[in-house]
C-alpha cells in the first residue's frame, strides 16, 4: 500500500510538472504571437502616405525682339509659393524654331530664363530660390553688342498629364541710343559756314550693373566715363564701340546720316549728382581749331522726358536727329546755352523704327 501511495504521488507530481510546462509554453507562445497579432490588425488609411512626385515636360517658345534661335539659355523653374524653391534648372541651346523642352514637377510654377548668360556656372545660394535669382546682376562690361544678355519671366501651372506651350518673351537689358542724322546750322553767326571736324559721338555716366530681371527703377551702379570724354568712353568697357564712335569726315550745313548706334544699361535716377549722375549723349568736335562739347541728358529736362520714367529705360531705342546752332561748351562738365541745340526725340521699343526728328 505504501508503494501504491508513493506511485500515485509520483504520478500526481508528473502531471503537475507537465501542467506547468504546458502553461509556460502557451504563455511563451502568446508573447511571441502578440506583436504579429497587433501588426495584423493595423491598416493604412488611403491618402495617409504622400504619393510620389510626378514630373511633366514643359514646351517653351522663346520670343526675342532681335532673334531667338541659336541662343544659349539658362532655364529656371521655381515653385510659385511663399518659399519659391528651385524645382529644376537646365542650360540649353534654343533651336531655329525658338522652342525647347524643360522638365518640371507638377504644380504652380515660375518660369525664368536668361539668354546669352554672362557666366558658365552659378553659385547655389544665388539660384536656390526665386528671390535669390532676382538679386543676380548683369554686368555690361561682360556683354556682347551682337548677343546682349536677355531675360524674361512668366507663370504657369504644370499638370500631371501634359502642359500647354509656354510663350516666354525675353528682352535685352540694354537700350540703344541712335544718332540718325547730324548737321551744323551756323547761319547769322561769325563762324557761318564753318564745319565741325574730328567728331566723336559717345555716352557718359553709363550704368554698368543692373539686376537681370528688374524692369524699372534703375539707379546707376559702377558708372563709367564719368569724366565725359571720348577717351573715357573708349576705356570704359572692353567693347568700346558700345559707348563711342568717331564720324568719318566733317559735319557742315549738309545733313549727314551716320545711323550710329550706341548701347547702355538703364538709368532712371531722379537727381543728377556725383553719386547718381544722368546718362548723357555727347557730341564733340573741333570748330575753327577748338574742341567743343554738346552734352545731352537722355530723355530728361529740355530734351525729354518723352516716355515712361525720365532717363534711360530698359529695352528702349532713343533716336536722335540733331542740328547744332552755335558752338558748344568748352568742357564736357559745362552746359550749353539754351538754343544751341535743337532736337526732336522719340522713344520706341527696340524692335520698332520711327520717323521722328530730334534737333539740338
């Protein structure tokens, strides 16, 4: 009986041990299964995750006042929002049809372009936002008279499937000062019949720096030829023919038509002073062996303003037909007497011709 009792106790102990083992295994299994059960219960609500960004092609038609084909262009696309962050940038060659294809993410965008860029590469902080881009300056001393820097801006919306063609007008920073005709009318003076020899036509107080995308409110920065002489104009920039030309032969009673064209950056300063001088067209020549100067404030005072703000605006042509009535000033810093110069001047967009006479 004692043996039977002991066996029964042993059996109960074995059952108890087996029960504990079974409970431990079940508990352990639940611990490992719980994360899986929890994860299997989670789900993604549609719209929670951001969809991948989509890109689209942007066909661009460049329109330039002179020509648009064969130009190198830097194309910048920015987000049209408060941050104005750079979306894409590329440099391309505009084809004969004036068309290129740019890439962009979808959304409201700002398209900006610089044709005939003055640099081969940009600093990132200068183009990383639209605000930074608008602070970039052009330098006339780096410009080419035949291929001047041009720029333009437009806004558009890039859809996910396609985008309509964007027409981008690009215009030069420069303006053109044209001397179409010149003659001397010294009648009823002691030097009646005299001619003016060794004639120079040039610009003084020429602004050489301007923000690439600015359209108005230009002030002179780093002006050249502040001394107002032909020598100062010829040494002001590498391509000195932008600022100074010499006429062939003398100028007398017969009208000469040199159709001479000079170039300069805009200057719309309100006051003429040492820090902000007006841009001038100056005619200088020798009369009876003495050199005289005829300084003309472009589009100001007695000779303007004819259109828009006073002074030289962006992308304008100022066409002059000039008649000199008497000898001028003996220094480029002096002013000529009233009635010395008669002029008729008209301001037109660079692409247009005009038939208006300017007499000084």
